């Protein structure tokens, strides 16, 4: 899979139905109880479009985008306007001077950590110990931050504020649509899924 570093058309993305997908196997035991097995470590975001009505220029942009990604073969960026920013979240320590961008979802003592792999580079600010002192860094592939200006022992907490996109692909290799007598193009159903 090749990553195409372009955003899905923003004005079309507002028509998405947004969801979060887990993969769990549920087995009923002989005593009427249930046993669950979590098949995926992390959830995946899904974005579905139903009865999407587009003007000719929007239709041409969507079809061009679909062709450039070779349908489901290649991935790209998608802006989820319901969840696209992080404000001073603690980064995940990997090794000396190396951290992973993450978003933390928490209620009380329970926390889910989501790795962020497609940040908006121009928006990233890295802080040491949750203060306002900015830290120099470089960003490698997949949202890994390399701290440049100081050697850290690994005990320091590093925080970041930034915006991010979802790393997605089309669910299917087919994009179906029809045109009505008003010149509106109707896309019945297609989806995107986080990779």
C-alpha cells in the first residue's frame, strides 16, 4: 500500500457518517455465560457516505481522487472534524529522545492510547514537562518524534499539541453513482476505513 499525502476533499467529507469499529469474538459458554476475545488491539475509525449528492465539480474531484488512489489499494488523509486535535497530551516514550505522538482518551483511571501517525506537521508544538517551553524536534514517519536540542534521560515527560488527520483507504474498489435530471450526481454508498 502506498500512502498518498493528500486530503480527501474537505467539502465532501462533511457528508460522512462517522463510526468507531472494534473487532471482538463473543462465544456463548455451555452455562449461558459469554466469553469475549479482543481481536484488534486498537479500534479503527470508519467513515460512510450514503446518498451523497454532489455537483459536477465535486463529482469530478471525487472520481479523480478515487482513480489516483486506485480504489482501495492506496491510503490517504481524511479530516474527521469531530476528532482532529490534541492539546498538551503526554507522548508515549519509545527510547532515549524518541517518542510517539498519541491521543489519550480517558475516564477516571481508565485510558485508551491512540497512536497518531498522520499529524498536520505545521501545527505541532512539543513541550517538556507540560510547561510552555518549546522543544526542538524532528518528525520521522508514522508520528515518531525525535527530540533534538537536549539529551533526555527517559524520565522526562514530553507533551504535544497538534492537529491530525486519519490515515484511511477506500473500503471497496468500486465507486457507483448516477445522475439525475437536475445535473446532480448521487453516490449511493461508499466508505473509508482507517489503516
